[in-house]
């Protein structure tokens, strides 16, 4: 706990935290050095203690990751000298935490042929393209109320995609359990993942696997349209670099060396998956 003997307040109080942080800030500016203050977070994910310290420092960074996974993601929630949407991926090894230079390889399963219910999403984390696998399981409900479980993605977004799949594509999911997982413990928040989630769900429900060399991205509207997303060229370049040869996405894609399966509506994408139309 930071404290300064120039003040009589108890260690950990707002007065002490402000005074101690102020002294460290003056030290850093006077000698031109970087000072790192280490704290912990609450169960809600916020920094424990007085919030005043967040306003005094130049950057607020946090390590996050799921228990049982060897890697951690460094995210910034405040940065006076740069963007806050950048991330760093680190993996715990024998010598401590080391940088992962190719995060996509960490989040993808390269063990063999892709099973039904899996779709590779070409996403953007900060300024870095990252490929991650969406895994879905659609199964008969053993109880009266179908279960919906999601890990690594927004549950509200899942509910929206399920509703569009039922009402716009005729895919019956209302009486079936639905499980959706983002492989590797990564959390995905961008709307561009809508089509990848829908493709994984449809693949599981129809028991038809997507091609091993296919990546998916695109935003889904409530009307069932597939909308373009940002930085589509960067997403495809990252996919091509890792050996992917085709992409399922919005209609106006230009893929260069990749084979484009452009769709304007979600129903077209589901039909392509169900009928294995990939040539």
C-alpha cells in the first residue's frame, strides 16, 4: 500500500494515495524514468481502491486471461500518448512472460480437419489482425427450457443472432440447447464476429463443416443483411499469411489471391453452408 509520511492519514486513504502518487509522478518527471504502480482489481474487474490514482497517471494497463490458459492479454483503458485499443499477447514460459509475436497461431486449432460447429473469425484487436476460432454446439434440449451458454462473446449479441437465424433463415433453434465458445479464452467484442458466430451455429445445427481453409467475418443486421466491416483487407491478408484460401463475408469483398464467397444476406450464407457450395 502506498503511503507518505508527510501526511497523517491512514495508508490506503484517498489523501495518502494522492500524495504518494504525486511524489512518484514528480520523481518520474524529474529523472526522466518510467514508474510502474502495481495494484489489483475487484471481482467486477475495476481497479481496487480510490479512483483518484487513475486520473494522475499517464496510462492504465491491465493483464487479463482465463484460468487454465498459459497466455495473458495486456489491454489499456487509458493512454495519454497512444491508442487504448492496442493489445499485447504474452505467454508464460520457463523464463517468465514472453511476447507472442503471432497470436493467431495461438488461438487456432491446427490439429486436423475442422469439425461441424467451428468457424474461424478474422478479427481485429487494436490495430492487429487476429484469427480465432468460434466453436458452437446445438443439441436437443433435455429439459423444458432450452439452455443458452456463451464464453468469450456477448450473450446479448448471441440472442440477436439466434433470433435472426430463426426468423430470417428458417433455422429452428428455439427448442434446442445452444453453446458458443471462443477458443483460447479470448474475448471478442466487435460486431464483425456476427457472421462467424452464425456460421458456427448453423454448421453445428446442420452438421455440415466449413472448409478447413475458410475464414469468416461480417456484421449481421436485424433484417438479415450482411454489412461490411472495417479493415477487411487487413483481415484477409492475415488469413492468407496463415494459409487460408477462401473467405465468407460481405458481398463487396476484393480478395486478391483468396477465393471470395460474398453474400448479401445471412440466408445465402446458411444455404451455402448447408449445401456445401464452396466451389
